[in-house]
C-alpha cells in the first residue's frame, strides 16, 4: 500500500506508458501503406529485371546479419543491466577486471568474421552484376547533362545511315565498348529537358524505351559533371562520370513504365533530372526506333567529354 493509503502501485504509470509506446509503434509500422507482401523486401521496390533479385537478396542478407548482431548486442546490454544492477547486488563497487583474453579475442575476431563474410558476398555479387556479355541484344548510350538525359540507341535502324564505331559524336566512348557495337549502326536518339513529360503517365523527364526479355547494355557518359543513372525498380545505379565511361547490363522481364532519376548531386536543378523507362515487347521497341527515325531523330547526340590520355592508359593496363 502506498503512503497515502492508496493501493495504486507506482509501477502502473510506467506500464501504461510502455503500453502506449508499443501501441504507437504498432500504428507507425502498419500505417505506412505497405502490405504484408512488401515487408520481405525491406523497403525495396518490386524487381523488374533478371539481375535485380540478386541485389534484393544481398540487401535482405545484410539486414538479417545486422538484425542478428543487434539482437546479440541488445541481449548483452539487457543482461548486464538486469543481472548486474547495483540494487540487486548491494555492492558499492563491483570487482574490477583489467583484462580478459578470451573476451578480448572474441570481440576482435567476431567483427572481422562479420566484415569478411559481408565483403565476400558483396564482391561476389558486384562481379556478377558488372560482368558484360560479348554481344548484348541492345546497346544504349545514356548521356547525362545539366539537367536532363539523352539516349543514343546504337542500332541499325531503317532510314538512318552511318557507323557508330566512327561517329564523331561518340568519340568519348572507348574503343573497347565500340567493338561490341552492331555493324552499320546509324542509330537514332531521344533527348529531354527538365520540362519533358511522358505522354502516357504525365511523369516528368524523357522516356527511355527498352525491349522485354532482351539483354540491354547501358554505356554511360557525361557532358559536364558527375551524374548517376538510377532506374529505381532495377535496384541498380551507376555513376555517369565525365572523361570516364561506365557500363552495365540488365534484362528487363516486366513490361511497364518505371521512374528513374539522377542519384548524384549535380547542380541547382539536380532534383529535376528525372526520366522514365518504358519496357515493351521487342516488336513495339523496334517500331519506336522507326518512329524516331521518321521524325528525323537519326544519328547521335554528343556523348560527352572524351577520355584523357592517362585515363585511357589506366583502362588499357587494367584489361
């Protein structure tokens, strides 16, 4: 009984606050608009390429490892808090231990093991994701510039004459990429501005068309500063660097229109560097290239800043 004669325990307000906090946490967890199908992806969008599940698996594994480590640390903290609290032992100053070799070895070796395992899986998946097949089905030169995007479709399109391997507008692309370009690829292009919108969805930015089920190689070049090419549901992004060409491949396996953006702060209108990716059947993709040629958008827009001599030497030495 409390001093004022009441039977109310002083612990009840604390329990009530704990219950309120748990209720608030449950509301926050369930009011985010996610369904039970979204939780296993841990915030990632639904993958739309054949390569994206590998990235999702690495993301989920990293979270699982972090959660296991967190549970261990939280458990040790709670154990020490509960079983070594002063009110339980009545000891003013507990026994002091200067060192404990087994424990010190444990907290040195275990983090090294955790980091090594994460490094292994990351390096394994990165190597796989950045590997390039000898002859991709489709090649697109993505050109980043302040503050929009250009898309050079490197293909042999009826109505467009020329050769991508010798076109001066593609001089910024190293020869090692051009060796995989199709023959007689006169090509077509599309280029946007921050005010461009997709006619079907109204989403801002130009639209990059891709064929479903085909291996697409992106050759990334910049005209000015560093940008980053990020198609959100591809779960993959890569920097677009002036004077240095990056490349990666994907195979889209879902039709639809998806959002893309620049993921590198590149200037005052960085937030407006948006684009769309429209994945369609191979037949519709070929028809779209013909439409671009019919509109006079033949050839290529300038790819960007040509590589300096030392950068060419560095890439040659690393091949």
